C-alpha cells in the first residue's frame, strides 16, 4: 500500500520520474542514463512512502509544487549529474605525504 500511494499520489509531482506497470513484478526504481541505459535498480517493496519520497529527492529528482507547475531551467535534466570537472595533474608538493587539497566547489556533483 505504501508504494501504491507513492505511485498514485506522489509521482505526478516529480519531474523526469515515470511509472511503468509490469504485472507480477516487484516494485523497483530503475535509474536510467540520458541515453536510457540502465544504471541501477532499487527495490521499493519494503520502503514506506516517506522513505521513497526521501530517496528520490536525495537522488536529485525535482519535486514541483503542483503536478502542472513549470520546471525551472536548471532542473530540466534533473536528476542527471553534470560531468565531473577534470583538473590538470598537480606537481607534488615539497611535503609529498600531504595529499593535495581540493575545494569542494570544484566538484559540485560529489
């Protein structure tokens, strides 16, 4: 009943989240790449409605105020992550035991 409530009442609020009914299959969240390649399957049977909502929001799905609300431009491809920023290799410092420090803002997808 928890998964069914999520499917019928919550999915319409999420951008880029679709429900496909497969008779006899256990409910699971299937994450796809932008090219529709399967990335991961997460079983939902033992989760509460609140846990499923928390999960999809943690995964980066955008929740609209109403099912028909517009989606801001920055969330059009959500939950897709931006490509990691490749940094040039750094020369070892004088103290080779200390790993180079990176600012968290250099990798917004981590």
